[in-house]
C-alpha cells in the first residue's frame, strides 16, 4: 500500500513536518496546522445512493447489493477517510441537485460510491469531482474510477491507494476483514443495523466475524453498536451489559486508536449511563488527535446538553457545521436548540433524510410531534406521533412513547396512563439509560395530570444524569410541577451539579483544541 508523499514544491511544509517528527510532538500534523491557523481540512461529501443505483450510467449498477448494504460499505469508507485521512466527512444518500456552495472550495471533494458484488469479490467503483472544479451553471465534470472485482480487503487497499487525495494507511487496514466471508458477514450485519431489523441475527453475524478475525476493529465496534441498540430497546439490558459493551468497543479502539465512530459510540454509552463528565473527557482528548471530525463534535454537543452546558453544546454544534455540510445533511437532531429557544434551527434538523435511520426509526416524526406539542399545535403533534408509532421498524422506546402521547392528545388519558404505568414499572429498579428520555416520560405523566408520578419521574431523570436545568425550567409540559416543594429542591440540586460541570468543562476547552 502506498503511503502519502509530499509535493516537492512545498519544502516549508516538508521541513515543518520533519521538525515535528524529530521533536516527537504529540499532536502531530493536526496540532501544527492548528497552531499555524491553517484550518482547512479535506471536506468530503460522500454519496452512497439510497436507491442502490448511481446517477452515473458509466458505473456498474451495484450488482446484488441492496441499498442498506451499499450504505454499510459507505460507512466503512467513511471510517477510513476519517481515521486515516483526517477528513471531515458528510455522508448522504442522494446527490444534491445544487452543488453551488461547494464550487469555490479547493479542499472539498464530492465522491459518489457505487460498490458492487461479484461472488465474494467487491468492486469499489466511484466517481468524484473537486469543489474548485465545478463550474457555475454547468453540470459537474466527473472523473470516473471503475474498479475491478477484488477480495474486499484488496478492494479497499486499491480504493485508498488511488484516492484523489493521498491517505496514509497501514499496510493492512485494521478496519477490513481479510477473509471475504467475514467481510460480507460484517456488511450484512451493518445493513440490518441501518434498517433496525433482525438485530439479534446481525449481532450473531458480527460476533462470527470477530471470532474469525479478532484483529478487525470494525467487527468489535459493530458488536458494541448492536449491543448498545439492544440496551436502549430493553432498559434491563443496560444495567447488565454496559461495562461489557464498553469493553467490546474499547477492544476495537485498541486496534484502531482514535477511531471516530468507535469513540462516539463509547461516549454515547457513558452519557446515557449518566456520566457526561467521562464522556466529555474522552471526546475532548480524542479531538486533540481528530480536530476536524464532525462526529466527535456531535458527541460533545450531546454530552454537554445532558449536563446542562448549553453554551458548550452550541459551540460544538457551530464548529461541527463549519466542517460538515449541514445544509445538505443535518448531522443530528439538534435538541440543544429547542432548549435554547432556537426553534427554527431545531426544526431544520428534523427534515427528512432518505434512507437514514433517524427517519426510519421514528426519531424525526417523534420530535416533530414533540416540537408541535411545545408550540401548542396539538393537531400537528398528534399527526406526527401517530406517524412515529406506526413505523414497522421504529425504535421500541420511541414507538411506545409516541403511542402514549397520541392517546393523551386524543383525550384517552386513562388508557394512556395505564400504558405509561406499565412502561414505568418495567423500568423501576433498573439503571435506566438516557435520563433525557426519562424526562419525556415525566412530561407525559404531567400532561395526563398525575403530578406525583411526574415529579417522581423527573427526579429519576436527574438521578440518571440528565442535568439540563434550562429545560426543567422551560418545558411547558412540566408547568403543573413548578409549585411543588419537591420541584424547588430538585432545581436546587440541578443547579449545583450543573455549576460543578461548568467549572470542569468551560467553553474555552473547544477553542484550545
């Protein structure tokens, strides 16, 4: 595998890098660029067509690969570009009709993948165009790379070796199984995860891949990802499996240090387990090595808002959106903006994303309904909750809560209370994941009129680590609780914990990176 070389017309850069190598500077190239103020990473718009067919008739039509499998391969490509190329990648499932914003940006690359399978072989074909190669008012002039069918590990080696911008990669990537059968097990498991289907079967495939090739980091990280999904779907599993799942992801990170997707998943586990401080420490440290990674910044925003650090969360989101093409693909559901009162920005993050799990899982319609409820539009809220509740492969927790909110808005509060109580009883005594979701249950109780249960649930949300004082104070659904003595005590505890976190994680930490 060819490693990256340096252009002979850039002697200053070569000397600078050699100087850093001699000094053994821990931050490496990323630190040096930041110190020089040269914040111009490679930004990649990675297109994996959701239809399984490319808009380019010159490329292979994706033989025997369904759209989800194509996207699973695309995720593996993204991991390579991020982990080894320091690229800021935005992954989309459709080629945008308008690429005008990319036209004058020399460090921007549009890559449309078109993988295909022939037997056990993979042909990793694609086409690409540089941002500064786009012409206003004219269609892109693509450069096409028609790849031959190879063993999957060799196909990735060829893809990275011939990539338009040289990428420094190990001689054998720790992210791709060497054996074709293990690779396709991994892709099938990843495709099922993306569709939120057959998760137990997907876990079995990922475990088989890891058992066959224990040196493949992607297999361990995917196992952790699938177990995390199962833990959220079944709160009882969270208490039992959190430490083991973290260890599985860490095993992948030991093989591929600073792997952004793996680090992000590990931070989610810690945040949902109520330890935003450990999650933020992990992400801040990783960002020193991966300063241009949007996914890490999304993780910082998630952990920070759960800790009530809204200015830190907002700054992370702004930095992320400077790196990613947020107008083409929202990087996350930006609930932080709801908590800060930036309704339009929150609403913009709820736009449909074809082929993305946020759409098919019910997250987007649920939060569109939740926003409508906050704004007092009960008709729209009920419509969106019905949509979320009816998704065949939606997240079970989202589906159940959507059904409860739908019943409340329909006026069937007794039935809603019964269903909510049943769900509540399933969670009692458990180490409930995701204190933020627990607060959604408190809001449902308050809407029904059960103030005692709502107050108890709000206290459990705090105990599970959700410490965004601003939303406890502003949520219109929690208004019935605000005169209770227990509520005032809860707010005092919230403010004290949030103050400690503010001292530990000032917003300047992001600027230091």
